[in-house]
C-alpha cells in the first residue's frame, strides 16, 4: 500500500514491526486510541498487578490491519458523540 491519510507504514521505526502481522502493517494508530475502552474489537487480555487491572495489547494487531481503518474511525466518531 502507499502511504496516505488512511495508511502509514513506518519501516524506519526502531520498533517496526511492533507486532507479528502478515501483509501490510498500518502504523497510523501506533498508539491505539481504543486502549481506554474495555470493550474494543482488538485481541487484548487483562493483567492483575498490585491490585490494578491493566490492559495488555501485546498480541493485538487489529489497529494495524489496513482494512480496519473505517471501523476504527466509526468507533471513534461514535465515542466522541457520546461525550
């Protein structure tokens, strides 16, 4: 894919790729804006540490799949409308 407003692959990043993913890797949502949602469409787990519940997204590639861009934007738009 070509870099655009919907897709950006940063092969120069020292962490690239941060997750194992076959095919195009979208770095546009490097820091996932859905991290603070308990019910996100990604593949996360929960870690209990020192009495805190921490979201673990280490195995999640959902925001990095180019085909999920439109779904991500819909979730963000709906979240903003509720607030």
